[in-house]
C-alpha cells in the first residue's frame, strides 16, 4: 500500500466529534474557542472544506496565546488532521498532507506532554501512529499506538469519541495487530449509544462483519437482520450481507470497504 493511500485511510477512519454546538461569532475564551472548533468540525464533516483555513488559523492563534492548554493543543491536532483530509479529498499534494500529519502528531504529543491522561489526545495520536506504522512492516510504533488507544479507553470508557477512534482504527489494522475482543467491546458500546439511528444501523453491520470474520454466521445474521429492517440506506447493505451469507459468506472486500469509509462518510461522529 502506498504511503499516500495509508494517509487517507488513517485520516478517514478518525472520528471527529460532530454534535450540534452553536456558532460563536468571536471566540474570547478557551471554552468559546473549543466550542467554535467543534462547530468547524461539524461544518467540515458536512463537506464544507472552505472552513478549514479559518478552523486551523483560529487554533494556531489560540495555541500560540495559550501554549500550556492541553485541550487547545488536542483541538489543534484534530484540526491539522482535518486539514490533511481536505488536502487528500480535493486532489492536493501528498507532500502537503504529510506535513499536516506531522503537525497534527506534534500538537497531539504536546497535549499529552501537558496532560499524560488526556484520553482524546492519546486515542487520536495512537490511532494515527498505529496505522502509519503498520504498513510495512509493523513495528514498535504501531504497537505503541495500539497501547495508547487502549490506555485512552481505560481512562475514558464512556467516551464515544475515544471508542470510535479505537474501533475504526483497530478494525483497519493488519491482522497481527488486531484485538477482536476490543473491537467487539467497542462496537457493542457504540451500538448501545447509537440506539435505533442511522449510525447504529451501520454499526450493526460492522458488528455482523466481525462475527462473520470470526466464523459465527448465525450471530452475524442477527446483526444484519436488525439493520435490514431499518429505513436508512444501511438496510440495502445489510440485505446484501444476508444474501451473501446464504451463498457462501460475506466478501472480505465488502467488509473492508465499509470499514475504510466509516469514519469519512458515515454519521458515526457524535458524542462527547
């Protein structure tokens, strides 16, 4: 896999928080800045790539003014990674993307230096590091990234963002680095949090895919059937899975396609 493709996979699977925070016309405090950053995240996730300069610029100014604020440094890291996604999805230069990745990692590392128990920074930094180091060959940085994601879940087991990051990055890792028990735990948590929603439908499919991979077709079928009964676009995908189960099994390519798209194209970016 080419490095440029790895960058896109890494960043597409990162889950940005996208709850409905109100706009803040002129950020004047750390809380206001973080609130505005979340609004920018939501706009970016809706395809508003034009907000990226303002998003990044606001946080660069804020982190320069408040270099000892771990939350701002974490938000800066997420903003740089969003900028990278914008570069890749709009046909930008891979070299520019790599520069953004390095800036993002540095900002997240600074947040962790300031607060070693910053769960969101650990999760995001670990997810990027694990996937970047996994191809090829997998080495200590990849294992360290996985350990950081696990530590983040230990620190904040009820954080949707932290669970999303570990779930989607973990599912996209090479088999040697995957932890099926952790994947199942994260997907079950996300199903519970999503309820009967469009995001929940897709998580049911992903849970079924994991059962399918593990040779448990009956349990996979039960998850696909739940999603197939919904009114969302996920229903058609679930029905395809049910047909595939009856005729030899779900194709690995279909499983990987949904996993790689989950962070970038689905609405699985909610919560605190």
